[in-house]
C-alpha cells in the first residue's frame, strides 16, 4: 500500500483549514489534548478520536525532532519544546530526538537553498550546546514520565544504502513525495532540490518507526510545515507494525504584524545565555506587540488561563504590565528566577530611572579603534542593535537611535573616546534596546 492510498482520516487532515484540521469542536476527554486546544497549540491532528482515547486510557510516549544546525535553539523552536512540556505535565513521556543523522542531510522544508554541510564534530558540539535548554523545560531521568534524549545518528548511520532502499523504498512513491510542500514549493520557485535532501522525509519516517519499536513512541509532534513528513512516519508505523500512530502539528507562528516569530533586526533570539543574554531575552518578550500578549502567555508560560484572560484584557498603557509578566515568566522558565528578576531590575533602572546597570548588555570595542573613531552605523551593527548599516541609517533618520541618551540622526558620525561617559558609550535603539560600549 502506497501513501497515495493512505487512509482518509490521515490525509484529509492535512488539506483542511487550520480550524477544521482539528476535526471538530467536540470536547476532548484527555487532559493533554484539552490543554493543547485551550492554549492554542493545535493546527492538525491525524486520527483525533483515537489519539484522544489513547491519551485518556494510558500513558503515551511522544517525540519531537530537532536538527543540530547550530549550538543553540532559538525562540522559533520554543513552541515545540513547550508541547513536550505540556505532554509531560499531563502525565505522558516526552522523547527529544536530536537529528545527528538527519542534520547530515538537511531538511528542505521552508527553504530555497541547501543547508550548510556540517562535520560530525560540529554536529556533536551543537547537540551538547542544545541539551542545556531542554533541561530547563523538561524533567529528564529513568522514571515512567521522565524525558529522554536520543540521537538518530545512532541508527540512521548504521543503515546500508541497499538495505534502506529495499526495506523502506517500496512504501513511498515519488508521485506522493512531489506533492509535499517542502518539495513542491522549492520546485515551483525553480530552486534546486538535491537528491540528498529528497531523502530527508524517508529518514524522518524511519525515525518514527525506530522510536516506535525501541521506545513505544506513538505520536510525533512538530510544526505544520512538517505535516507531510510526519504523516509518512504515521503510515509507515501503521503499515509495518499494525499499531496506532498519530501526528499533531502546531500552527507556524507569526507576530500580529506578520513577522516570523523569533526574528529581530539583530538576528535570531537564541535560547542559550552565551549567545543571547537573559536581559536581551527578557526585552524580546517585553517588546511583544499588544495583540500577541494573550497568545504568547498561553503558549509560552504556565500561568493559569483565567489569569491570562485578565492580563490580555488590560487596555491602553496597562497592557505593558501584561508584557512585563510575559517577560518575567518566559525568562524565569529558561534562565531561572534570579536572572528574570535581574533583567527586570536592569530594565527598570535603564528606562524608568535613567540609570545604567552592570546587567545591561555590553559590546567590547578595541580601544585603539574607538580612539581613532568608529562610524556610528558600524558600531550599532557590531553591538547587535541593527542587522545592517542601512538599517542603522534608517533607524537614525527616523529618530530611533540615541547616543548617551541624545537622539543622533547622523549614522556616519564618528564615535570616539571623547563620547565615553563613566567609561562607556550608551547606545539605544528605539525605546527598549540598550547596549553599553566598553573599550578594551
């Protein structure tokens, strides 16, 4: 049986609109799916009645996969991590799959070009860096609901090529694979899709099958762009093992203004503190658009829903209080209560009281260069307040750039050691982003 003839209960879900892809508005029985729906995580589910029954009558084991393309995950991954947290909170077992093997191939979903090829050493180092973030959100151990982390390189790299083709190739048709968005969009844009990347969806399906056999995994979760890849695994498990398997995806998050979640002018909002300070992380959430506050509180905090409803109902300037709660809760969850409090106090000192704090982000500039003079636009980019000199120039011309608390409209102006005040130069972009430049 090929995927072209897969059961309608699976395939129809992938072609419905976001509301109807939940299959119906009938109440779920399981605590897990009730929470997932109430907090806004659900975009698509395969076999929803069966999944609800499985989550009600027993302990499920579910996984989400993360490729190790960098030494830290970013905020765009956070909704997937929170799904695993909700699963564990509901008494089920989460599995974190690190894509040590699939990272060697590269997921073509949502991309117009191939990913950079990483060495085994690069991938291992990235996995080591990523693990620390998960330990903030999940409880790892040997208990029945404790999370485990596995690496698909452990089984994928052991598969012989002929063995892989003979055992799994007959269960997939190229006709069907060409209909998946990850492939179709790349081809429609006339961008090359390598045969290496074309194999990615088969490898992901094999992951589900392996985890089902090894750990009893019955559910894979991910973003909606992964629906086709996940359904491949669901069908492979059901066909070869004759056991229940399910898919659940979340909506792809954008802000109220349409921007991609987790992207800023200065780049990605990383989860590791050595790549983004807890203060900058706090400021990211503090700068949330008004219309997104309630949604983000439901998705990214453990606050009760009735308290979230109260906060998102605040009007006018009072909504800023809700944003501070969001920033405090999100930062506390990732970096701890002390870091969240320190970030909040630093923001209070800088923006309300006009004082400098040692906890503000800093950028070190060579003293000799500062003595000679550094163009303001270049310094703003180096300090992470803009993504390019053009962005810095537009920021200055729009009145959004301040040097030592004074608006500066000339992005070509030289910043020198004469601008040092108490040993630093204070740069600010907009109302809420400050960096202290220190000579070294």
